[in-house]
């Protein structure tokens, strides 16, 4: 886990964000125990905010309470992740289609700059930063979606999805970048049908890559 530094906001909010990100980034592994006393001591806080945070994480289904073991990080089931990819492919396909009429020249420039930053991350083999920029890229495209409800659902799917399942190899990241460029080109042309098809294919390809990695790990 990275370093925890107190800020000027409620300590339970800070600890929640810290542990949540650590779980989703894979820094705290599935099955790992989260003990109240140890966490309170490590972060220099009382047990009460730790207890509240563990309850919030449990509500998010990021941790589970196991009899005689306490609170542990939840396992992300393969079928659950596969289903999330599938739902995302449908929703984000439609989101691109809805967003394109509202995408400005400034938005295009922002997306192009993001792609350049992502290329740099790829060159430097910085997958952690690249994963963050990947979300930023998608989020920037959907900014023009007129349906706040749709945006909220997409955000929830992204926010509760383990980031280590997205771009875990350089090969995956490189393919993802190629797809991003193709999507952006379709957006620049105002071709909503092409952009939506490319977005759907992009997300389903990520699902396939994830499934393939899991199969190889099981064989090993």
C-alpha cells in the first residue's frame, strides 16, 4: 500500500478513499484480512472511523465478513467481471452515440492531448498511470451525454471495477491505445455509428483479454 497522509477533511472519508483505491488497484489482494486494530495503529487513528470505513467498503461489496476470520477483501468473480464488461459495452456504446453531437473542438484537443500522455505512459511502461488516464479518456468522451442517469450508472461501473483487471500487460495497453485512436478519429468525423461500434468492440476486446489472462494463470 502507498502512504496515507491526513488532509483537511473527515478522516473516515480519507481512509475510505485510500483503502478503496488500494483494493481496486490490487495493492490489497483478494482474501487479505483487514483488522481494525492494525489499521487504526498503522494510520494513527481511533478504531471507530476504521469500523465505519469497513462498513462502507462492505456496502460497496469490496470486503466481506467471514466467520472466525473477520473482514477480508472480496474476491472479484470471473463471471461478475465478465458481466460488467458486457454491460459497459452496451451502455458506453450508446453513450458515445449520444455524446458526439455535443463534443466541441476543445474537447477534441483535450482528448488528443490525453492520448499523447497515454502514449508516454506506454513508452515508460507506467501501467498504473495509464489506467487512470484510460478512465479520464472515456469520461471526457461521455461528458457530452445529456442523460445524467446514464452517466451515473457508467461511473458506478467504473468506480467499483478492479483496475488491475483492465490494462495489466503492455500488450493489452498497446491494443487499447490503438482502439482509442480509432474511436477518436470516428468522433472527429462526427460518425456516431462507427464510434459506437468501435467503443463496443474495444470494451469486449478488453473482456476477452482479461478472460485469456485468467485462463493462462490457472494453467500455470
